C-alpha cells in the first residue's frame, strides 16, 4: 500500500510540474519554495536557544535517563567477548553493500565524508567485527550534531523544537548491521503490520490512509465512530 501511495504522489507531482512549462518566474519560484520548505519562517533563532547550557540540559534529560545504570557497552565483561573466538562473523559483502549505499549526507561529528568509506570498507569490516565481539562502541559513535528545528511557527518553549541528530556515518552503518542481522529477525513480521513510523515504507500518508479506510468501513455498519488519539511525550521534572 505504501508503494502505491508513493506512486500516486509522484504522479500528482509530475502533473503539477508539467503545467509549469508556461509559468512565470514568480510562479516558478513559488513552486520551488513550496517544494524545499522555504515557506517556513526565516527569522533569527529564538531567544530560547541563546542559553546553550539550558538547551543542552533539557534535551539531554529527554534523551537520557540519569537513573539508568547501563553503560555505553552491550557486554560488560571483556573476558566473555574475545574477538578471535567470537561467534559473530561479518562477511565482507555485507559491509561493502552498506558502504556502497551510504548517501552523500552530513558526515556527523567526526567530519569523515561518505566517499572515504568506499575505499576502506575492508578496514571497516575489521573495526566493526571487534566492536560487535567486545559488545562496545566508540564514544565518538555515541555523539551527534544536534540541530533544534521548530515544530510550530513561533516556539514558546523548548518542547516546541524537534531534535535532528546527525551521528557519524560509521555509527549509522553499524546500526544498520545490528538491525538487519539481529533486531528484525527477532521481531515477528505480524507485530509491525499496523506500524507506520520508523519503517522504510511507512509514512504519515500511509497512516492517514489506513485510518480513513477503517473509519469509512465502520461507517457502513454504524451511525458514528469514536476515535481515541493519544500522543505520548516525556516532560522532565
């Protein structure tokens, strides 16, 4: 269903842009701004972001539980995880395939560009092998470049900002390996049938289409339909 919806969206946009052949420069720029989101406010950063320490403490309290005793590693005892006799074996083609699919996006806090990994994927294989065998990750992989993006036109509190965290490209590669090899196989496919977020084929459009479909079907048998919408959020303090 997600693929069909994406095809429909592409068809509609193609038809819209095909009409711009005879458009004026003003209309063309309006279409460009509507596409890249330039219609958003371009005002100076809010006064809420001037206190860097306050902003950092707020978002850190949302993303990190200070009461947790977990370390940055998966395995606490290195004697139990020897990379030479570990049963975790990564194949060269796995890493090479992931590296070839790295997009030319922001490199993250280490500032290593995407093209660098294409030439050293065998070295990355060894590095990832050791990391998974020991059950630990580099502290640099846990750091990110965080950009607060307003969720509303005029933010009044820090909760009105959405965090965009950009981790290192190597960290993202390691995450994809963990998800594909261990996480997804452990989750039954039927469990994710009604989930639209955090999935390659999921989107808000798919969620709205599914909701509209079920509500419309229920209207065929009932005179009214009740919908309960719940939005969970964490408020520190």
